[in-house]
C-alpha cells in the first residue's frame, strides 16, 4: 500500500508538497521527504504521508476558485475524490503557473503547458494512474472478509495502512469503516509469509497449508484476490488423500465454500486457478449443471466434500491453499530443447521420445494394445512444448484421437496409461464432465489447440502412440542450421541480446545479425520465449510490438496483425505510444509498455529459416471478404470486414450478464464486439449515435454495452483478452478508477464517453455483437473447430439445445453435410431463421434494435 507520488511539472524538477494545511509545488524534490510522499487510498482519495491528511478542495466539484489544501479524510462536506486521469489538469488550474525559484513555493501562469500529461511520478515516466489503489481483503475479525478502509481512524490517529497498534500479539489489522472508534468493524490484514504458523492448518504429509474462512462472505474473484494477497491461491484438490484431509477439516461445519475450480477460460474447460492439473474430480451427482452461467466451483460439507458449480458473483466463505517456503518465482519453464534421438520408420522424434499416429479406428483399449505391440503406450502429454509438437502432427481432417489419459482404475481419478505422473491438463470447454454419469472414462484430443475431452471408451477412433527413443551418439541438441549461440524453435532461430539498449538500438542490432526483433503469434511461441529468458531475474527484453504513432493501436514492426497478446496486469495501461518488452521474475514473459527512447532493455532477435522443419499450427481464420454481405438487420462499412448489431432494451429483465450476452451472440453465429482499430470503433460509435442520438442526454449516462474484452481467466494473471480470440492490440479505456477494479473482470462500451469501462461481469446490461461478412454459408471457421459428431449430442444437452443448434451456436455457419444433406437454400440457417444475406451498408435510419436476439 505504500506509494510515493512526487510529480514533475512543466519538465522542471517541481514536486507537489504538503506544508501544514497548504499545498505547494517546490523544485526541491526529495523522494524521502514525507511531505512529498503521496498515495492513492480508498474512494479515489490522495493521502499525504507527512500531513497525514487527504488532498481536497473547499467545495465539491472542480471549481477553479476552490481552495486546494490538506483536510481530514472524513470531511464529508469537502471534495476529496479525484480521478487520476484528470488530477494533473485540476492541479494545474488550482495551483496556478510558474515557480519563482528552487526553494520557495511559487505561483503559476496558466497556459498550454499546464497539461495533465506533464505530471509524472518522480524519477520515472509513469503517469498518475500508474500505481492505483487496490482493495485489501481482511481475514477473521468481525467484518465477514470485507476490505480495509484506508485511511482509517483509531484512537484519534489516522492510519494509511495496516497496523499492529493496540494488539499485544503484533498481528497487523485494519478497520473496515473509516472510524474504528465509532463502528468497531475490523479484520486482520493478509500477509505473505513462508510458514503456516498463523491462520493456517498444515498437512504434515504433503506440506500443503489450508486456511478456512468460514465467517467471510465474498464473491469468487474477491476470495481469489484475498488468497493471492497472502501468497496463496484458492483451494485445489489433486489427489484422493487431499480430498480426505479436507473432509476431515470440514467435519463439524455446515457450509458451502469457494474453491479454485473454475470454467472462466472462454476457450478452455474446467481448471484450477493455481495451475494444478485437473486430474481428480469429486462432482456431486448431476454436476456440473448450467455451465454457461455457473462457472465457479464450491465444496460442500452437506455432501461430505462434494463439488458443485455456482454463479461466481454470489457471496460465500472460501478456502485458501499454499505451500510453505514457496518463493515468488514463476513456475519453471517447459523443456524445449530437442535432443537427438533415433526412431524407427513412421515414428517422429521429439525430446527423447518417438511418436506415431495410428490411423486405424479402434476402441481405447484396442488402441492401447496396438501401441503396446509396437513397444510403446498411448500418448501422455506433460508440457506445452509436447502439446505443440503433437498438435502440429495431427492432420486437421482427423477429428479426434485417443490419448492415454483415463479413469478406468478409479472413477474420477485420471491417470496416464504409461504410468507417468499427470502434471499437465488441457481440457475443452465444459470438460471434463462425465456427462450424466455416462461412463466417459477415456480421453481424446482434438482441435487446433489440442484440447481434451472425456469420452466413452468404446468409441472407434484413431490414436497416438509414444515410446522412449534411442539417444543418438553425442546426444547433442539439434540446431537445424541455427548459428552458434542461437536456439531453434521451428521455423526460426532465436538469440538473446544481453546489452541493455533503447528500442531503436535493439532493432538495429537485430538487423546487424540478419534478423528482426521477436514476434509472438500464439501461446506455444510465448511459452518457448518465456523459457529463453527464465534465468534473467528482474530484466526486460524488447519485442517487435510497438505503438510508435501514439494511437493506442499496437502493431508488429513487420506490419502483421496482432493475433495473440499476453499483457501483464494493468497493461497496456492508459498511455498512448510506447514499445513492448517482456518481463521476467514472477511476471515471467508478460508484456509491458515502456518508453521507446528512455527505457533500456535487453532484446530477443528472431531469424526465420524459411521452410518449417515440422508442420506448422493451423493459421488464423480466413480473412472475410470486403465484398461479402451482412445478414439482415446488421450494419457495416465498406472498409470493414465484419458486421455489427446492437441489442438494447428498456426492460431490465431483457438485459444480460457478460457470459449471457456472449452466449446470445454465439447463438447467432457471432461474438461479442471486439475492436482492433480506431476506425472500427469510430464506425461503432457512429452506429450508436444514429440509434440513440435523439435520446435525452441523461439517458446516455450509465448506458453501457457489453463488449468481448475480459480478464475472467485467473490463470492469465489479470491479462485482458478478446473473447473471439483477437489479439488485444488496440485500447481505449476510460481512466476513471474504482476501489474494486481489481476484481472487475469484464469491459463495457460507455455510450456517454464512447470509451471502455471496467465492470463486474455479472451486471445485467445491453450488448453488441460482431459477425464476419458472408458468414451464412461461408466455410467453417478454423478457430472455432466443429466438435466431432458424437460430441454434439452431449454439448447440446449441456446447453439445453439440439445438436443442430450447438453446431451453429459454436460456429455460426450452415452445414448441409451435418444436416443430412438437406438443401436449405442460400442464407437460411435453422438457428438464425431466415438469415438472408443483404447489402451491408449502414441504413440511413436504422430501426431500434429488438429487445433480445431472436
């Protein structure tokens, strides 16, 4: 919570300072002087550590005649709240113009230079929004886990952080209202420690520690944040022993508690928030149900520790888990080096093993026997590196293949048939579910990301075998033509530049080596690059991604579209312009925007070898044609390749949560709106203005529309993603902040400002859908791969729809082959109704959108 916020004015060394009840700007900046140290605290207030008061004005609002000064933080009649995006402008207006000398406070002349952008955190290029306040959730106490109120008053003294004052045991605590003496509401503060001495129960057999917060009532994301603030995570259960131990600790209680189980990754299935493999399941009967809206897991004492899925927004107790003496280091990277091995004909080598595709369709048991006859076993997968290799080998026309994962020995306890440990899982959406106890005991792999399903073992499918290879003489790593010191990852060579240089210098140095700064186009390349820089603690590495024009739109230096992003928390931030570097340490491989000219970092060069040595992953979706049409009622622009539709209603019951809105778009073969450029957003803004422009101005206030931008997936470290898979390369966030922004996981388009606002995903709102031109009757999407035919009935039952509806909901294309060869006529789809493709120009006076999708 400690934050210094000295500020630089007009390019001079002038810092904001509290002097008694007055505020001045001095050119004698001293970062250790408490009068110059500021921090954001709760309710958008700015606290000074010297005055122990809050910055405010004598009257609410931004009246430039108001008296700027230091005030008690509980003075309700004053204006004490600030927005970081406008604070600089307000300070310039309220303080005046130009300093007179280096030591005395001065007066200022207003002018063009007094802009908010001139105020920075002293000693850095960070603006006033760069170090926001985050809520701190309490444990125990009497506040049910509610967050601290910072600052708070205790014994007539203000505290701007947690304190042990008043406690003999030395435990840190805080008040959860502004005045403890008045309300006496409090809780202990979360602390990160390497032991389990206080507030934790330790399993001596596994060294895991558990914290049961029975008295707290938090949403799933709040509970997850509370555990994270203690260097822990929500509970994961990976073994039967662990489930038994937890059941013992729950004995005597009657409660339903959040655990780390979730289905918040829009492209994946059930997972643990701490990245543990999901290999053991303890679902109650008929669970999970309603998976499109209930995406978070609970453990229940009433069912002896059974699991259910629930709406993530409801308030419940929760369980945290951690390992003592665990460091803050990131998980060790996958091993990507390819050691030379010799394999028999028809077997493919990779990392010491040999792999073979068995095209003949057999049951799981017969496939395993066939692998054993060849000296191997069904495939086991232990890393992203191995998954990438397997995914490249699978021909896309092969729908689904058996792998070795199964729970035949013990129901709901998955293991590899070759006896290796299950350290990695990669499930498809809604999986694993053992749908309606249908004995789905064996696992398949399919799709361009190589995700997994549990399936009935008697299905006849192809399979993949794996066995140990024979090391070649010398067993050196294969370089595939890369120069000495470079590392190969098909189809390119990579090299780390160890000098710390500016962005332009990094570009030149890579060019001098006949290469370019690195581009990263998918999660496999990201995992590989992260492995290269794993040992460089505290360093940054330049990439080819940049926003040199300051438009908020990032592009690779090659001009290629940004198809994948991996931003760090609160990135790319609010600044326009900058170049992107990879972080290391606990933020391993995450992307951050840095000053292209002032920041110095190491760099990664990439040299393409031309023809890939191994098959490449499937490419992105085919680009929609500008000449294709839009469905009836959808609008577009001649320069845009997608069509757009607004869904709005005055009736609250017709509005939807983010996940419901996403489902509504998918039922139309569309996705929630994603935005890749200013031009695209400008068209959407004009479309909204034409629809709502004649409304009363007050109607525009707090009229929000769901878009596809979200950070729901806890395993992505608060990184923003578009739900349709588009790389997050253009941003237009409103810079207002809320204390609970950290747990707001979805974004909306604000009708009043036409900017994006962070919102709780469960809020009921209107929404905007986006669909590629020519979707009706166009080829099947590569990204949204059609499920194998025998999976459709299960998916349909999960979502309460027919197989035809699921096919179209997931893909949005008519499929005559799937529909039995029936000729439906051009542009007619069962889900969309009569979706005739019409000219896509925006109508001059579009009709108001319907209350909800047809």
